[in-house]
C-alpha cells in the first residue's frame, strides 16, 4: 500500500462531546450508543471502512494456501 492511498483520520476539537441517544426499544449500553452515533459521521464511517478493507486485504495476503 502506498502512502498516497491512505486516508487522513478524522480529528475533532478538544472537548468535543457526542450526543448519545439510546434506542427506546430494548437495552442499549452507553458504549453501543456512542459507537452507533460516531458511525453516523461520514468521515468516521469512511475511515473505519478503509481500515476494515485494509485489514481484510492483509489477512488474505498473509494466509498460506
């Protein structure tokens, strides 16, 4: 992978607070609500998608067949 292909991770200002809203139906922990809320942000979602695809590609390349 080349450095030009890497995405720049999102940076948030110090003191940034996420507004958590737990789902009404059923139990949802604060951590789950935080992650769900964070993934609604497009920059974080794209960063995590890129990391997942990179991890899957490296996993596939390192397996011996």
